[in-house]
C-alpha cells in the first residue's frame, strides 16, 4: 500500500473534496489516513461529548470517502481521544488527566484526558461506533493512544494522579516518579490497560464490520502497525540514519504477517509543522520503507495542495509511482538474515541497541530485529548468532549469543582496553590497533570464561607531559563463556552511537566472526555508507538485493546522495539463477554463479536500487 496521511486542520474542511482526492491520485496513493473524529469531528456527529468542527458545512468525511472509494483509494479514519475541547470537558473534571500538582492541563483550548476516564473508556467507543456504522470506512487509527504526560511544547506534567488511575492501580498509591518502588508495577499496569482499551476499540468497530482494519502504534489488537520516522529538534542530534529501516525491520521480523506502515514525517517538529525536512531525508526514509518490505507512508499537516514547503514533492511522487509499478517485487518478501539483534521493549530502544544496529548495518551483516518479548527459542533457532544489547535480558536459545552493555554504575573516563598480541591471534582485523578507549560504564564479568582485552584503569590525561599509563590489569574487557557465547561487559554500542569509533566496531565484528563463527551469506565491497539488504520473494521466485545510498547525510544535514559505482556483491544460495535486472535503472545485471554463490556488480547507485535475481 501507498499511504498519505493528511493531518487535517479545522480550516481544511472548506476545500473541494474532489480536488482533495485528485491530489492523492497524483501521488499514486491508494490509502489515505483522514481525520474523522475525537478532538474535532469532520462529519455531522450527533454525540454531545464530541466537538463538531465549527467550519463544517455538510459532511466532509462522507464526501471525501465516496470519492476516494470511486478512485480506488481506501480510507483509514483517524481519531484522537487524548484531548477534548474545553467547551465540552470544562465541567467534566472526572475526564481530565491530573498532573503531579493535581491540576488539569489545557493546551490551546484542549483539555488532556486520562485513559482511565469515562470519556476514553466509554465515549471513545461510542464515537468510533458512530463513524463505523455510518460510513464504509476501511480502517481506524487512534492517535496518541495511551498515557500522555507531555503537552505539545514538550512540558512533562508527570504521572497522572487522577481518581480513575488511583482506583484502577491496585498495587498501591500511584507513583510520582520513576524512582518510586512501585514504578515497575505501574509500567506493567500501563501496558496492560493500554492494550485492553485498544482491543476493546478494535472489537467495537469489527463487530460493526469485520473487514475494518485496525492501525496503531502497538501490536496488540492491530492489523497495521504504524510507526513514524520524524525529526526531534529538542535533542539537537542528527536523525538516526536507519530510522525507517529499523522500524520496518522491527515489525516485519517480530510479528510476521502484520502490515507495517512507517511514516516519513514531512514537517520538521511540532513547533515547525509548516516547514519541511530536507527532501533528501524524506526520500531516504521512503526508500528504506520500500526495500525492507513496508508500506510507503507520507505524513503532512493539512492537505497536499496546502503545503507551503513542497521541495520533496517530485521525489515523493517518483518513489510512489515506482512502487506502484513494481509493488509485486516488494510484497511478501522474507528476510535472509544471519544474525538476530534483540530490541528492548521500551519505545526508545536506547543507544546501546542503536549503536549495535549501526555496526551491523555499516558492515553489511544481514540481520533481523526482534523485540525482546517475542524472541523465543523457536524463532531464534533460524539464526547463526544472536546479539543482545542488555545483560539483564536472558534469551532462551541454543544459538551463540553476544551480550553487551551494563546495568549502570560509575561513568569511567581516562580508561582503555589493551588489545594484546595474544588477543590478535584469535581476533582478526586488529593488526594496527593496540587499544580502544572506555568512556562510560564497565562491569567486570564475574563468571568463568576465556578473557580477551586487558583493562587499563583510569590514568592521568592532562597535562600532556603526564598522559601515560603505568598499569595494565588482568581484568578482561571481552569474555568467551563456556557455553560458547561472548560477553562485552561495557557499553560498546553506546560508545559507537555517540562517537562512531571504528575500533569499537572492529571488536564487535571480530567477536561475531572469530568467536561466534559467523559466516555471512552476503559479502560486498560496498562502502559503509551504503545499506545493503537481501530478501527472498518466494511468490515471485526471486531474490532481491537492495542498496540504499546514505552518502547525503552530513551531520544534521541531508543532501543529495553522491553516486556510488561498481558495487560488487556475492550471495550464497542454493537457488539456480535465471537472470538479474535492476528495477530503478531498468537494465539487466550480469550474474556469475559459482559453487552455490551468485556474484554481481551494480554499475551505479543513486538514491536506491533493487536487483531482482530470478530463480527456478
């Protein structure tokens, strides 16, 4: 599917519905995510607890829906129950979220509601039922589903202290911070109650029409798992280069068969919603969505015709048209991964995970991403190795495991790990490297095993005349355990995510290759700034080798990628190849089969390319 989300403003209901649908067709879209109700109803609602758009004349939702269906476009109705207009909610304090100070939160005339209030637990279902029974919608999406503690300015008002939450949270008094002893119980409470409510909402609309698809930011009760690749200006950091790749991978690998729609967010951030990110960043996100087998998803505030910043439009139209012409190649694909990277459950997976992701991607390892709560023994059995970015998570597997990270502790600086001559007899690729630095936490491994690297405790680092170390301990910085696994008891992934020191990445790759015995099925001479992804498409009797060009990123800036030429790839397979062709370039690619390996050379890479290897 090729989805466009037009996050409509109140003023957008005055536009021509016919032109609105025409604009979607110009982008080759076949799904629209359309604001139906909740904060503002864009149809003539009869429910007294829903705010009707004051500019509504007629039935905007109905008029758009009928025209969309006539054009072959499906419509997902968007709802947002996290807030209610103060005209309706001012005299209903029992609906309100309550801050740590016990106060309601009002933002631009909208009062924050609590997930456990009657409004969300009952009235939200009535609103969805009204829409689903009145209109032949194709899907529903609930925005900001869950416990919302921040307003649009980013101000955190704390854990909700309302009477509804206090009544439902049975473990004790509501916690007031993450340091509270009951906070872990509260996290479990949130997870359970969020899933319960979404499943009730899904049941409500499917009871009216079972074909209605549910779309949400969580897998529970969901047909379409939606995620967003957006920019967050508040942290001042560059966008994560692999944002779209990582998120599509997460869903495809963790919940096989579930559709994944990862949005390329058009605007910069909440305070800059009328200005767009670089057109090259938007194109990169959509290219990554494509090659990993996700839906295309482009999210704008307002309508397509109403954008003041349209720099990306030519590229978005081109990518959507390309996908429409070649969708059969990207539909129903499966991974050819050698390695599984475990992703922590929280929404933010943390820098240890992100750093390890970058190392694997930059070294062209074919890997899947499984969320920790679905990584069971059976699913892990298909991989040659498993990478776990948190020592607190124990995987049930007979596959060799690389575990990294710490559980906390004191931040260390001025320390190193020596790479000794004996270490280099086992760990390859380190001939010109005798140490790596430690700038973080280190928890010496206390179990049995074969130690590598030697901890150099903190020493003087100023003035220059005093910058030398006198002690190299016997404490290892990397251990091969008796079970055949490897432990790196420091935050090596966090180091790489923060500073991208090549020595840290070389250690991880040496551990996988030389200690865990990884023999990659795909090898390439592609530079690290080219993402290479191999997938199988059994329905089309084809292997896909895709390339995404990341050369355009320069710090926080995204420019046009620099063409990369003559990229060689070898892929081990038991399939007999017939021919290969590049979808974007539209040219045949010569193949060299030899002893169960297919070799090819991609002549030139612009933004992205997919080589289809047909087999019998």
